[in-house]
């Protein structure tokens, strides 16, 4: 199973591996990769070489652009999701993002695994001393960076959170946000994105190290926030701050928030490559990971804190109790803001390439 992430995520996958081994005799081997696109490229190369069976990957954690690429290139097994008993706990009408991945219909080729939303983090004690408040939108963020020069940054794209931050800014700044929900080929890219580049041209000189250097990924922001090197951090997991506090990585005074008009949110998924020889075992594993037991364990802020894809209305009383008994995440009142839809997946590569061309030459 390719994927990587924080210590909490890796520990959760280790727990799941132990459970499926004990219950079903299935060996789940976690292969950590820095960029899931490399796995997509590997499967594509296997198909080009005529390797239609005995593939090197049996289960993959993906979403967005990578799912679209695998789907278009015929690299996925299925459809299989509707046949999973645990999928009955998902309500696509309540949450359309469980069947629509960055604007691309899932068509049963990947199973929803967890929810995510871009949130920002800050230390309430530090902000109290500075007599300041978190910025509530992109414009206020620019003023905040100007007032606290060198104390704001964001992860280096194509880090997922770094790219999501770009999409968040674009969603707020462009006069036509609805255009982002359609394929990028249907839009005037330069016209739609010009407000973003003007904004970043003004923001970057105000950033940590004057925008000449960026943290490698979102996890690198955590010690920088804890040390006071930066005043704001960001993550795509609303419960991440709670988990980091529990593990001693962040101060107990850290809280999260979202912008007043909302922030981008989506669902992350599990899929099976077309040439896997373990499709039945992979479906058993996915079904377990989608079960109320595994979803509730994952949602526990002391474990991972990843929000569930299950609808409480679809569960029986016993399974609902698994979630209601969880302690609440460490959040500020602003965290319960609106979830904005992700731009169509085709915008990702175009944005990343344009960012690299402008700021990394």
C-alpha cells in the first residue's frame, strides 16, 4: 500500500495492518513514498510494458489529479466500491465529494476513506501578547504578513498543502470562481489566474526568508510554529492540531481556524491498480478501513484525527456511539466554516507549472 505522512498516519496504518492480518490473514505492507505520482507512473509503465498481471502495487491512497490520471489511462480495477458492505455507511447525497473527486466522477473505481479541509493554525497565547487576530481572508493575510514580516510562509508546491493554499487563494481572488469547477482547458488560464500572481508578487517579499525559500512540506511547518519562527501554519486535517498537541509537538494553546467565507475541502480515497493479483484481498482491506470500527479509530484525535466519510444517519446506534464518544478536537469557533469545492483536477498541474515558472527560476 503506497502512501506516507505523519507519524500518526503511519501508526494508524500499522494498526490496520495488524487487524487485517489477525482477522483475515492478509498481509498489508505499507510502502512510504514522498509523491504518489511516482506510483502512478510506475503502474503506467507496467501497462505500457504489457504487464497486465502481477503488478507491484495492490492498493493505493490517492485523490484528485492522480485519480484522474489513473482513470483516463485505464490503470484502475473496478468498479468495485458499490459491492463493499461498509459502503452502505456512506451517503453520497449528504456528501457528494464521496463520489466526485476534484470534479471527476468516481464511477466506483475508488472508495472514500477520509475527509479533509484546509485549516490554519496559530498560537492563541502568542497572538494575545501581540494583540492581533488571525487573518479572515486572503486580503487580511497579506496585511498580516506585511505587519509581521518574515513570520508567514507556506509549503513548497507541489506539496499537496502548498498547492491547496494556491488554489485557496485563487478561489478567493479570482472574479470568476465558478470557472474553476470546470476543466482548465475551458477557461482563459492567464486571465483567471492573474489576480493570484499579482497577490503572490506582493506577498512573497514579506514571507519567511523573503519568499526565496519555502518549507519542503506542510509537516515542516509544525516545528516552525512551535518554535515561534512563524506565526501561522496550515494543514489539510482539521484535527491535526489536536493530534500534534497530544503528541507534544505543539503547545496546548494552539488553535485552528478557517477563512470567513470557507476553505477548500475534499475526500481522499483508496483504489486498486488494474494489474493487481490481490484484488480480493485489497477489497477486504478497503472494506475494513471503511467500517465504523476502523473509521472511528481513525477519527480519534489521539490516533489520527482524520474525519470520517460515514454518515451518522446511515449507522445503527452502536456504531454511532463509536463516534459520539470521541473527545472533540482542539478547534476555535471559526473552524466550523463552509467547505468550498475543489477546483477541477486539471487545474493542479497548470497552477504548479505556472508557479514554478514564475518563482523557482
